[in-house]
C-alpha cells in the first residue's frame, strides 16, 4: 500500500505535524470535506524536499492547501496528501519598499502590515481570505487590484528540480489564475509596496471592507465566489436572474445576499454544494446560453449528477 508506506515515512521524516485521515471540514472555510489520507505541515525547506521525495517515491498524489478558502473537498475525502506550509513559511518582513513573505502567511496579515507601515498597493486585499500562496496561485484580487500588480519575485519548489526564483513578468497572470498554479510549491514572494499616505490607505481599506460587508455573506461559511464571472457579465447577476437566490439543498444555500456565494447554513455536505452548482450551471445554460465555470477548486472524487 503506497499510502500506508507514505504515511509512515512522512511521520518519521518531517519536523512538521503529520496527521492521518484528517477531516478536511476542519481546514476549509466552507467547513465541509471528508478525510485526507495524509495532512502534513511542512515547517522547513527540508520538510518540503523530504515530503516531495517520499510522495514521488511512493506514487502518492498530493496537493498544497492554504486556508482552504476556495476549496470543495468531497464527502468521501481525498486519497492523497494535503500539504500545508508551516512555521518557516508564515514569516514576513519589510525592507524599504519590499515586503518579503512566506507563502503560508495569511494575506490579511500582509494587508495589515502594509497599512501599519504606511505602504500602499495592498488595499484591494482587505477581506480576502486565504494565504499569500493561495492568492498567488489564483491571482486573487478585486476590481481595484490584484496580487499580480505587486509581485516582484516568487520562489517556488519544483519536484525533482528544487528551488527556482521567478520574476513577476515570467509568470502568466490571468483572471483568477496564474501559471504558478499546479507547478510545484510556492514558497515565498517579494512584493513591491510603495510608501503612501496612511489616511488614504485606511480610507481605501474601509471603503473596500464596507462594500464587501454590504454585498457578500461575510461570517457565514462559504468558499467565496462559486463561479468565475463570464466575459462581460457577472455570475451573481446571472444566477439571480435565473431566480435561484435563496435556493436550498440540504444544509447548503445560494446566498440571499450574493447569488454567486453558496453558504453552509449548518451540516451541508459537498454533495449539497455540488448539487446547487449543477443546478446553477443548468439553469443559466438554459436561460442565457452561458456556460458558467466554477471558481472553486474540487478535491477528491465526486459522484455523477
Ligand atoms: N449582482 C446581482 N445579484 C447578486 C450579486 C451580484 O445582480 O446576487 C450584480 C451586482 O449588482 C453587480 C454585479 O452583479 O452589478 C457584480 O457584482 P459584485 O460587484 O458583487 O462583484 P462580483 O463580480 O460578483 C467580484 C469577485 C469577488 C470580489 C468582488 C469585489 C469574481 C467571480 N468575484 O464579484 O471575488 O470580491 O468582485 O471586487 O470575480 C472571490 O473571487 O471569491 C470573490 C469574492
């Protein structure tokens, strides 16, 4: 059994904590998800190297998870290894106009740090959940800005190759995606932050937060936007126009506040969320001829509709 061998070897070789059959509901903002065969915290660079070697040798699938804020994990769980960046990758520091941070740091901590030091360029990140690594992988942002606007360099660890440093312009950045996704493990990034006026930074942050609070179901478990916005339109608008706002399935519900958010009102399963997503896709296709594409990442095996 490659999984059992990998579990044993990871437990023996990593500094960071290794848990077996860890319920992913504890690690996703939707509070949904069955067990991951391995849940390993990588505290050091040596942990990263060791984990990738063991998983390659044992032929076990793996994926990196940040704060689980854009993730739908199957009720049956994930037969593979979830890798999470720990201690050494949560630190950040500022020197001049450069903020250097491990990919495991919460984006919110970097937004706050920039504000405290009167550095601008990060205000778009107010209220965006997740880690820096997750933000880089999906080019997180809003209409006001995105992480790609401030990236100077990113350090990644490529399986079989080791560390590699990429300049911001060597990375392809798209709408809610980047070429960093799926290619190794993002370890660290240097962000360009420029001195600004603290009062203005605060005002921008307050405006962004107020807008978010007024239009999104903050405080109820969700995975953020369920679908990407189609070119020139808005998924939320289309879902509302299809009459689906407030639709319930089991413990999941299409938010009354923003139709592109599916919330867990308590006890929702991944199947409930997926059922609502399929209903949305069908309804919008039938009504508008538009094929909505999920923004949330799926992990594990899901049944057919
Ligand atoms: N709308 C409706 N009904 C709804 C929701 C929205 O008609 O239920 C309409 C709004 O009135 C507005 C338009 O749709 O005219 C766009 O809505 P909104 O301004 O809320 O922005 P969005 O396009 O739905 C995007 C991002 C959010 C980000 C906000 C603010 C996507 C898929 N979503 O939302 O990102 O917070 O802009 O910048 O790109 C995320 O990616 O997880 C996320 C929350």
